[in-house]
């Protein structure tokens, strides 16, 4: 997709990028994997407008840069609008993202909604904030997308997020499910896209660090101890340490589902799966042999 000549022209989001061979390979891999996910899951409808959600974390910075790189090269025929939802968290550095986006000429919208107070008021002490916080954030992002004429809300979830969600559903939800790369919202008027579906979290981390993007930590969910996702992440890290490449193998399993080898009766018609009844099978037709055969 990208060759060595590509370093002469880059999007401003890549300005100041390291010139090392290692970084070039990382950049090419991120672009290649993102483009593959976009194509595999038919995310693009030319001429659409995408609301690219920017939290200030490493994953959303990576998403923003790679999507603009693809658009810059004529490989993503959609309009991109970056969006940050300031949820009113104490000490949130409200000027960081606007300055970052303005300096790089990225079209954007910053929206303020104090969901922080709602979450801390409604969630009992000792309980995790994630579920309610996520629900309120998603509702506001849908609202913004409609106001801006966007057809899709684009999120920075990557391969590892999908794996962690799968195991959280398995261990705590009693179901086989994860974050899909492409989803239609309940109202049916917006798609939710995850173009980083094939990208490893480690690559997002390496990329954001190399680019020295101004990372904004989450002081709400990220400040709580004992989160189920943290525990699952630690488990996957241990597996990966003992058996390198295990994450990728498990991720491939999510794309290689065999309903007939599971137990979901709504997904597969087990009642209609019957061997032929020998009593109803026609008698075998006798084979007449030529008495002169072989002579």
C-alpha cells in the first residue's frame, strides 16, 4: 500500500514522525490493517460523513491519524469530523485537544456535557462507573452525529479490546459476544464503526509514543481498582507471555465460528439435523454381474 516514496508527502498528523525503518514499518502496518478492516466489513459508502471520536487516549489518536492518512491518499472517500466529548471530569485539560486539532488543520467539534456528575451521583459507592458512563457518552455521540449530518460514529476500539470484551461476556455475561467492527444502532439511523479491529493495542501504544501525542488519561473509569476488564487484560497478558502469538490465534477464532459445533438452538437447526431412517430407505438395487466377466 505504501512504499518508501510515501515519506515525502504525509498528512500533518504525521508531522515530526520518526524516520526510522521500524517506525515506517509500524505506520505501514497500521494503515494496511485499518484499510483491510474497512474493506472486509464494507464500512465505506462514498460521500458519507464520519464522526471520529477522540478521547485523547493512544487508541483514538492512532485512529484519527490513520483515517486521515487513508483519506489523504484517496483511499477513504468520506468526510471526517473529529469530535471530543468533554464529560466534565475534574482536572480535564480542556485546551489540549482543540489546540492539537487546530494546529494540524483537522476539522473538529468539542462538545461539553457534564455526565461525570450524573455517573458519580447514580452509581453506588464501590461499583464501577463504566457501564453508565459509556451509555451516556454513546447517547451524546449519537446526538452530535445527527446534528452534524454524520452517518457513522467511529470508535477507536482495537483487536485487544474485542478480545477482552469477548472474555468478559464469556466469564460474566454467559454469552459468546464481543464488539463488532460494524453495528447498526437501535434506531437504525447510524452505524458504529471500529476500523482498528485488526490492530494490536501494542502497536497503538508504540505509534502514539513515537509521535509524542498529548495523551489524556481517564480519571473516572481509569481511576478505579478491580475492574473486570483490567483482570481479563492481565489474564491475556499472562497467556501472551507464556505463549507468544496467542492473542492473534484467539482473535482469528472470532472470525471462524462454527454454529453447528456450539449449543445455540436459535443459531443452528439441531431439530432438523437427522440421519436418514434406515426403515424408510429404498432397498438397494442388485448389481447384475456378467458371468463372462474376467474370462
